[in-house]
C-alpha cells in the first residue's frame, strides 16, 4: 500500500492530500530515509512524521486496505 494512503487509512494523518504534501516536503521518513508518497509500506517499517513542532514515530503492525475507526489504531504502535 502507498505511504500516503496508509497514513490516511490508519488515521495518523486526517487527509490523504495532507499526507502526500508532507511526503513531498520531506517531513516523513521510513526506516531512517526520507520517503516519497509512493513508497510501498510493509509490516515492520518504522515511520517518523514531523508536523509543525510535533514528531511522531510509529511501527507498522498491519497493512489493511480498509479500517474502521476502532481498528485504525491497531495498524501501528507508537514508539
């Protein structure tokens, strides 16, 4: 699954366009490397997002095409 889509479905970022813009601006890294929105997310990847003064680091635990609000937080774990 694409990185921007994963960030939206897991509800880490509210909108896919915002996720796409964050990737293009270089504020999203996967496994220590700057990642593009088209990066293919895999289980076990560590994603770090810098939005404003806030930094968020998560580990991917599941990649699902769809997730309800209650299941979205099960797709990642905070580090």
